[in-house]
């Protein structure tokens, strides 16, 4: 995953007490101005530029020409693009629930107070987050390999014939495992932090009413951290749609399994940097951005509705 | 004057720990089964790291000849480390220094901007405040890689590609850091304290540095750590921005070494890739372990409360 941003917020904490009218002034701009300036340069300007680029096409005859929405119609009919989208959709449908499910179970286990050595578990399971995607992918890539890897060793030792995890049939699952390994601890920590904020008086009341642990989990804990779950889901979806680093680094080891249009991001990258099709690449990136936002928004709505 | 009123920052940082301790002492019985399951999870987490440590002790020949989960006959760790640092005129050292440069300027700058901005959002009312929040949160949902190509083209026109600035400038913005600092500042800094300082005649800059900053310490450590991870681990941005290996960060350098095996006549140096990987992850893991008290409390304060 490329830049899985830690959860920025869906809703901010109940805003600080509204300042008095007379304190409303431009002073705050002195503090936030620098952030806004850089933000405009590295977020807003590229978005605008991207939209501009997507409306042009570099033609052999006539140079750069305004083509309106032609690039978009082309992309919507582009099989290569939709195959890549299908691949990341499949990836996210399987990998995200597994990753978040494990993270949730671990967070609940940590929060239950039933573990020996709790803080050891918490910090150890979080550690992979500190490992760069490059290193994580290299490690797992070597381990997957039949030559130096564990798969080869196991096959040799037990006479088994485990499948080649870098073959076209298996490589998506192999990438899923790497991404899960990288982010399960991070998501666990988000859930765990949210669980710690629940007032303990709720548990006491539930216990007096005769609720067991499972009841407390399903009726108190899970509803209370729904916000965190929705945010983690949204950011995992964004991460899946952006999948690039892992397949790109794994590619030297699995060249026939990972094509240059393996994910939408890979496709835009190849279009732009190997094919010099900047305009079309920008178009594909925008469509992916819009698609991501639609899915993220749908998840958010669904998450909210359940809460109601 | 104002310095004397600074409350210990830890107080506001860990409001969540203490009450939990009192909760029916000794009630939840510790479970061996649950601990066992968690141990399996830890095994999954650390197995690749153990693999990395073991295999960084092997020579290139040893890597192929020995079992991945145990040491080879020759113990080549020190030799590997030396070769990693000296290979190709010490390019690894150069990458390490580059990474440090990107982290200091990128993550440091991002943290500074987030602290200033978060403080403004938490403690000032100013025109455009709501708009800023909406735009920043909206922009977070835009996939970072969708921005990569246009950012590259823009920077290329400005003559910034293939310079450290192409990596540093985009690293300066951390929407998550801004959000975290906002939530943190809203809780950790009592508004009365600021008003008292202003009443005493301190100007805004002085109030910020002497009153607010000390109270923000755990939040700052948290944001700094997360922006550091983001910058240290950054791969995609340098990949598109940098051509010259002299400006590569560690991540890009390691992946270049890895694909070197593919090029015809290229030196196969998987032992250096593995040892270099190990050297790359140690500083961050150490930082997380040493600072865990701070960042965990900072994160807890920023977690979504409902």
C-alpha cells in the first residue's frame, strides 16, 4: 500500500467551546497559514492540474489538444483498467475483512484484561508498522521464494509440494498476507485506543445486570468503537485501491505473475513513466480517486446508518 | 510568569489509564488459552523479523545453501554489515544520510506545521476555519497516488524533480498530524491559561512557546513519530521524483539492490539487501520501543470518542 494515512477523522471531538465573538480574528491564520500554503501546493494544485491534464491529449499531429471528455470515455471502455480495478476489488473484499477481523480480536483480547504479558503483546504486534513496505515485501518475498525461502525448505524437509506462492495463481494472496502483516497491529492499536475510552462504569452496570463477557462485547464494546471501525475500514479501502508498493517490489521475483497493469495505480504509473501518456494517466488516476471516494462514502453512510 | 503555570503534560495525556485500574480488582481471570492464541499472533508478527536477523548472518552463498530458519555454518553478520556500508563506495551510507535529511526536514517540518495548525484550530476562531477543516479532511480521501503524476509534472516544470526538495516538500503536509494536534490541543491546553498569559501581556508567539508548547509534548512526540515513519518508509514519492541514486533514501536504494540481481551481469547481493533491510528497520523499532509511553498516551487522547 502506498500511503495508508493513519485515520484522520471522521468527526472531530465536540469542538472546543466556541470562542467568544470578539476573539474572532485573523490571529489564528498566523499559526495555520504555513500549513495551508504547503497544503495548497501539494494537494490542491495537483488535483486541479490533474483535471486540466485529463482534458487534453498529446497527438502526433497537432500536439497538445483539448479533447474534452474523450480520455474519460476511453478509460471507461479500457479493459486493462477494469481488470486492474477488479483485481484490487477482489483483494479488498478478502484482505480487508481478514485484517480488520484479526485486529479487532486482538484489540478485544488486550482490552479484556485476561492476558498475561499484555503490554508485551501490544507493542510486539504493533511493530511491523515501523517496518517499511519495501523491507516487509523483500522479507516476505524471500521467504515465499522456492530458492532461499521457507516454502522451498519446507518442501525439502517434508517432501511436500506447497504451491509456488509467487505464481500467478497465488501472488495476490501472497500480497494480501504482506499487507495484513504490515497493518494488522496498526489497526489493532486504533481499536484498542478506542476501547480504552469506554467508561468502565458501563461494564460494571452490565455485570450487575448479569451480562457475560460476550454480551458486554456485542452490546457495549463493539457499538462504542463503531466510529473507529468505520474509519479503519475506509482507510483500508483507500489503501487497497492504491496498492502499488508491494506488487512493484515483488515484481522482480514474480515477473510473469505481476504485470505492469496489475493494479490501477501500477497502470497509471506505467502509463506515465514508461509510456509517457501523462494525460491518459491523469484521467485514470482521477477516475480511481472518484471511485475510491464513492466507496469510502458508501461505507461511511452504511456505518452511520447501523449506528442509528 | 507564564512558565510557572505549566501543568505536567502527562496529566492530560493519560486520563484513561487510572480509572481502569480500579475496576473490580482481580476480577477478570487471566486466560492461558487466550494468551496462547495471542502468542501465535506474535509468532506471525515476529517470524519474518527473526528470519531477517538469522539470514543477515549468511553469505550470499550461504543463503542458498542453508535452511532459511537456521544459521549457516559461516557466521558472516559483521562482514555483511561492513560490506553493506562499503559496497559501491559506501552508497548505503549516502542513502542513510539522505533518509535522515528527509526525516529531519520532512517529518520535522510536518510536525511543526501540524502543531501550529492544530493549535490554531483548537484555540482560535478565525475566518475560514470551517472551510479549512472540510477541505483538509476531504483531501485526505483523495488517493495519494492519484496526486503523484500531476505533482511530478508540476515539480518537473519547477525544476524540483531529482532534488531533495521533491521528496521533502510533499512530506511537509500531514493531515492526520493536523487532526491529532487539534484534538490534543483542545484537551491539553486550558483556554483560561492562554487568557491569563495574554492578560499578563505576553504576545501570541510567546504565549504559544511558553504556555502551550510544554502542554503539547506527548501529542508532539506522537505526531513526530508517525510523520517520521511516513517519511522513513516513503517509497512511492522518491521512486517517481528521483532518478539520481545519490539522492535515494534507504527504501529506494534497497529495492534497487534487489532488482540488481535481474540485470544482466548485475552483482547478486541478496545478503546485502537483507542486512541493509535489518539496518533500516532498527532505528524506527528502537524509537517506538523507547518512546512508547509517550506516543501511546498521545494516540489514546486522539482516538475517536463517541
